[in-house]
């Protein structure tokens, strides 16, 4: 099975090459020529544990990438808080799929624990000799998840740039204490866009040199594929609990930013999982909600800083893949829509395409006040604590369930509440202390919910990465670092 660029089917690559490249040369995203059938009937689905299930799905989506089962073992085993990597927990009349029990307490671990192994194996598959250097600019969460995923992974190095003063105290501590001989972290004197621009410049400057650069960004197909697997796992959990009958459809409600998580649910559906409606939940940055209602995607709008920062986004990259699939692979249409987006700042999809998308997706939005209200109510009624991103989805679910025709719903939970302790205290009407670490302690004292080990131990950890650099110095910094034998 080949991969195509969403913008031109003549731009093809094998799965391994697509993983190594990240973005297609024409700026499009890689998509499988056809979404494969999972070939999992009910009995087969229930017979596999999460490791075997994940390997099964990855083999279907990434043919030709060697040693997938071993990669799943190495990537996941021993790195999560419990035996069950992604528990499906009943809350009121719904289920919450907890995706945050990995090393950094956020759902990006689900993909970034596996990506380094997929990158290393892909490198072997294409006969590459040199190590891969992964560069990432981060506004907080992705950087830490990439560091934790790639730390000490074979044949890879990872370098993360974050805006100096632009991430929370806890996020910074998570990054600068990262251990591993192949990791490097630097603060950039500027904002996230400066760091992002710097990384792009490094990418173009290194083109054609001996250094193989790659990105841990969510447009990489190697990040998307592992996310498909946990939809199957959640469905299997509902079957085992007796919540649904074989083949019965389940709705999934997803707190959405870059559209990667929810697109993985769409791919799971196309692979044969009985998915009903996919509900896209937005915070005040509601560009996707508006698109799903009107067919117009318009990024010319005010950017809101919210209590669910990982969903604060104006350009949702993975939506491009949905446009491709839902238009039955109309690459010319996708290319022209993306051109409109970059040149005019908006695009409008044809009515027939909008109707097709609306037949599979619902949407809704919740602002901070609504999300905080949901956090407090669910805590008071159920003693169940959800983070502000999950709470956006929960609130959207509360509106949606009135029209869901009684179908079962799973709400995807994307972060530990302890990653956003100050916001949690605000939601619970508890006074917020100045220190982020103290906020975590206080949230624990008041709720009794255990603090994830990786966050609890942060305060004691030694700072290993102290470099602060000018955005203009990023290129020379990467050049110099890439020549060093070790970053110990
Ligand atoms: C990245 C992230 C999201 C958004 O996921 P997308 O795949 O970008 O839609 C939601 N919640 C949290 C906590 C995240 O880190």
C-alpha cells in the first residue's frame, strides 16, 4: 500500500518514507491510498490484549515498517502508570477514555512513546545509515512528550525549543529535567512563533546535507496511526463490560485542536469499528465548530487564550486529511482549498462535501466558564476529576446527548487534571497559590486524587538543560550540537 500526498496523488511514498519525511514535498499530508479494513470481527477484537491490538492496527496502516510488535513493546511496556494503558471509566451514563496515564500525563504520549521506534525501524527499512535528528518547537505539551518518547531511543536524537517565559512553571520543569543521552532542550528568547520559525529555517538550511531531520509534529502519519488503536481498545472495553452488543454503534466525543485525535476515530470507523457519530468539541477557539456547521473554514479571527491551551489553535492541520477522505481522494480540490486558506485566509467546501462530513461528525463548543462548571459539577456529583480539555468535551456531550438517539458515548480524556492544577483550583472555587507546584499539592489535599508519579517527583529533579538562545542563533546552535558525539 502506497501513501499519497493529500494535494497530489503523483506524490507517493511507502509508509516508512512517509514517517521519515513527516510532510510531503508539496506541503500536503500523507494519506494511505485506501484505508485498510482492520479485519477484526467481534471475537478477534476481544481476543487481543492492548499490545497485540495496537500492533495489529499498526501493521495494517503501516505496511513495510518492520518489527512493529517489538516497537509497541519497547514503546509502551513499563512506561504507563497501570497495567491498563487507557482505562475506560464509567461516569454517569457515559464512559471516559483516559488517555493520560503515560510518562508525561497527556494523551500525546500514546503516539510519542511509539514514534521513535517507528522512525528508527523506518530508517532501517529504507537503508538509512545516519541517525535521525528530531526537531520540535513547543508551546508546552508536545515538547515534553517528544523528549520522554525519544529519550534513549535507538538511532535518534531529539532537540526541543520552547519560548523563554512562555510555558508554565510545571511544563518548563518537565522539559529541563529530562534525562537521556540523546536529548537537548533550549529556551528561545521570543514567543512560540519565533521558535517555530527558527525550526523551519533549520529544516530548509539542512536540506540535502548528511543530517536527516524529522519532526514529531502531529502531521506525521507515525503519530496518527497509534491513536487509531485506542478507539478499538475502548470499544473492546465496552464489549467486555457488557455495555454494548456486538456491532452496536458507539459515539465518541473528542476535545479537539489539530484534529489528529478525532481523525484517528474516523480512520478507526473506516477500518470497520462500529463508530456512530464523532463529536468534535471546541473551546472558545471555535474555528472547527463553525466549519462543521457552515462549510466555511476561516482563520481570520481573534485568537483566545483559554484554560484548555492545547486546543487553542486557528489552523487545524489534520482537517486536510478529512477533506481528502470525505471527497473520495479529490487531491485537486484539497490543493485548491489549502491554497485559498493560505492566500485568502479562508475556504468554503462544496455543499455535497459538507453534507457528507455532517453525516458523520457533530460538533459543539464550551467556553472556560462552562468547562469549569462541568468540572465542579462532575466532581461534586461523582467525585470524578477531569482536566479542562476533557471538561470541554464533557460539556459538549451534555448538549449532544439530547439528540444522540440513546447511543452509548465515550468521552476522550486527554490530560491529567494535575497538568493544569491552577485552572482546576479555580474551577473548584479554591484559592490559587502562586506556585504551580503548590497548586498541585493543594489539588491533591482537597480531592485525594493521586498525583501522577512523573509530576510528583518533578520538584526534586536536577535541572539538566540551561541553554537560553536568541532565535537568530538557532541554526548555528543546531549545527554545533549535531556535530557532537554525545549530549551527555
Ligand atoms: C494536543 C491536545 C489536544 C488536541 O488534540 P488534537 O489531536 O490536536 O486535536 C487536546 N487535549 C490535550 C490535553 C492535548 O495535549
